[in-house]
C-alpha cells in the first residue's frame, strides 16, 4: 500500500459504481478474520466509501491481486 495514501489528492478522478465497491469491501472485511495481514489496508480503503474515486477502485483491485 502507498505510504501517504490519505494525502493522495483524488478529486480529479472519475466516480465509479459505489454498490460494487461496497460489496467488494464487505467481502474483503470477511477475509480479515482469516488474513490479518490485510487488515490495515482494508480499513483504509473502507474509509472512502462515501467519496469513491477510480483511484480507490484500482487500489482495491490490487488487494485482490495480492490475495
């Protein structure tokens, strides 16, 4: 995960489907019980559920690639 993720300015990126992102984060939160190594990353990505941008969606797909 990027070290200064919260400082990343993502206002220039397009919006994406919020429902799909919420479902994906929910599934990943379920995996946190078995994989504590992704806990911090999932927590950080779940903070962007209200103002979701494409950069957040791409970062969440990187988590899937890691798994």
